[in-house]
């Protein structure tokens, strides 16, 4: 079979890479025991401990910090469509240089620029073996790694396309909340986890790069937050300055329409998402309310990344002309973790290996209505949980709603302009939540499936 003309690279988000110690023992891997140990011994992931990335998470797994998606579906899909084997990059042991589909795990504790350097070395080695153009499929923080490589390390010279899914180009208030107020599982503070996360360089790369905090009558950047410690302000400021450098450089590059066209950004909106923060007395209160200066239509996000952050700054309107550059941004109905399995994104990726077959031929289309959810991705096991639900449709009408949790129907009540599903206490593990609206005018049925992780709370 003729080899593909492109090198396809899958770059995961934070937490999506398997990490092993110097002896080869995996300390962060997709199994219940490993994740549970991370909850009890988060110091295993401390920044000063040398760890090596060895693979990607295959399926969704729960952590005490967030719900980590798996990447096996996209890799298996590409392997099937292209009839090619998948290989996994390793920082010290290059394998199968002729491979066309490559999983790129990285040490997600490091800064995005260090991870970008590792990505650059891996791609350069493979292109030295066989010249071809690069297509990157990047989820969440993986999109920031790809952006730094593309803009700052010359990646634009060899890239055909980059597809980002829920990438926090301007950061996420959730990261700010974790660093200032600490990691929590429901009402339970996880002090050890907070201490470890605050040591990671990457978490500061996820702190908002816009004025997300209201202090008195002023909107300020996180690195100007007076109640934060000096170490936080310094590291947040360093990351902010480096992001400004990257944004400026990419902004210069995408003045070339061909280079601007090398990007597609998949995002989601309307789901309950921490978006703003306010200084109240001596506390920082983070909430899902819209920013005071935020334009109508920009509220919410994918549950983790605010909508405004999923659009990189180089797509902003020109200060002189007010015109926005032509861009390729596509809305997905999924929440943050499930974005990696967006079928329209799969179809676009496949286009580069199957020229001449448009996405529409494989059924990719824009959804006309969306089910919007508001809930924590990880909750304490055994405790009742509420999920906020809204229907975003041109004409929602008076639909029927059904919500099931792992197949069992749960109670739903009206609240304001939406609904609330009253979930019973869940067993520890992953739980499937299905929300279906029927009798929606012109659409009949609209649905969404998401995952909620339940974790046993330590005594």
C-alpha cells in the first residue's frame, strides 16, 4: 500500500499521558489503582521527581483533579480508515520512523514550551527519515503545546493543518481556582494535591491570560492579584509574558492567509463553566457568571474552558479596522473531555489522508440544537448530585425531557429557563449520563451523553 503523504500526530491534554519513573514503573497510568494512589500520594507526581512519558490514556479515567479523556477511539479510527499502524513516541527511544500515525505523550507537569521542544524533536526526527507534511490533532493543553511549536519553533514550515479541541488559548479560570483556593472534591479540600499541582509549571500556563478578576471596581490579570503569594504572581506573570510573545509571533504569521487557514478550532459553549473571579474581602470567589465586559453570546464554555478562551487572541478584531480575520471555528455539542471524540473533527482529520472525499460524504454536519449541562466532572461517591440542563435551540417549544444515569431514569424538575436532574448517590467509577429532549420543533429529538466520575472520599 502507498504510504500516506502526511504525518498524523495526536497530542493529548494535561493528564492524558502515561508517566513512568526512571526504573520504568508507571506512576500515572489509566487504571483505578494508579488514580486512587495519586489521590492518596500526589507527591508521586511532584515536579522534582524525574518521570518519562510512555503512552496515552486509552479510555476515560477519573482523577482527584479532573476527568481525563482517552485517545484510543481517534487512533483506532485513523488506523482503520488509513489502514496504517499506530506508534507511540518515546523521548529517548525513537521507533518506527516511517509510521504515519503517532501518539505523542509528554510530561504534562512541564511548561508548554518545554513540551513543545520535545514535540519538535520528535517531528523533526521523523521528517528527516521521510519528508511529508504534518497534521496535528490536539486536545486541550495539547493545543497550546502545538501552538508554541508551530509559531515559535518553526513548525509552520512543515505543517499542513492543526486541529484543536477545547484548547484554552487564554487560560481557564478553573486553573486559577485550583491554585488560589485549592483542589477540592465536592466540599472536601485535597491539600496534598494542591501542593503538588502548585509546583507544576504547566498549571500556570493554564491560568487566564485576560482580565478575569474583578477587584473593587477594576478588572485585573491573575498576576496582579494582591492576595496571592509572590511565587504565584511571579510564575503567572512569566507565563503571561511568554504567551504574549507566542500570540504576537503567531499573529504575524497568520497575516498570510495560507497560514491562517492551517488552523481549525473546535469549541463548545453554554455549558456551566467557571469564567470569572471576584475579590471578596480577603478571598477569591470564582463563579460561572459572565464577565462584566463579556459580549452577549460569549458566556459559558465546555465545562472547563470558557468559550472566549477557546478562540486564540490572533483571531481578535484588528484594533484599527475592527475587522476579524477569516477563521475556521466549529461548535461541538460535547463537553470538554468528550470533545476529543467529536466526529466532525475526526472527519476533517481523515480528509488529509483521503483527498477528494469531503467531510459531508461521511456524515459530518453542524448541529442545529444543543443540550447544555452544568455539573462537576468528578463528585464524591454516594452523595446526591444536581445537574443543570438547558436546551439551546432556535425554537425549543415545549419538549419532553428524559434523563438516565447508567440506564436508570432519574427525576427532573423545572428551574428557571431550564431543568435540574436530581441524581442519586453514584458508585465509585465512571457513570454515563444521557439527556434526551423529544418533540423539539423541526428537530424532533436532541440528546447528549456525558460522563461523571465518582470517587470514594478518604476517611
